[in-house]
């Protein structure tokens, strides 16, 4: 088991276990399932709703101050 985790860590870190600069933390099965989850879509919809809601407010403020 220790060999497997060391080998897996070497693959994630680009072969160098001591260097954490290029190391990524990914669950083993996560990279095998491409695509967007429901959480990703809800997060994007929430961000876009905030951007689209605040855009007229910011534009109005800029026009009033200028």
C-alpha cells in the first residue's frame, strides 16, 4: 500500500515527490469523470446572476459620477 501511494504521489507531482510546486491534489476517480456537475452549473449561474444584477447599478454610478 505504501508503494502504491508513493507511486500515485509521484505521478501527481510530476515524478518528484519532494517538490510540491507542481503537485496537484485530485481524487483518484475525479479525473476519470469529465463534465460539469450540478454544483458547477449552479455556481456559474449564481456568479452570472450577480454580475448581471450589479452591471446596471455600476453603470448608473459611473454615469452619475462622470
